[in-house]
C-alpha cells in the first residue's frame, strides 16, 4: 500500500493546529517527520499517524 502525501494544511487540521503552529513545530524539531519536495513541505500519512500514536504512548507512561 502506498503512503499518501499530506501537505501542511492537511496535517495541521489533523493535529488540530493552525498551519502557522505546525510550521513553528517544524522549526522547533517537534513535528512529525517531513520532507521538502518541489519546494513544499510534505508528510507521509503513516508518519503523522505514528506521531499521534507516540504521543498517546508517552502520555500513558507519564
């Protein structure tokens, strides 16, 4: 199965953050794994899902 590529607006909506907040997370190094392709920041859908799952696992340990 091929991973769907998501853009900043789509990931921001999924994380319930504004695009500006997501860009700040990228600058801080706290955003899901991403790449720049043709001048645009893109995320693999599986990486975003893993990022969310990781947050829940971390919260369960705390």
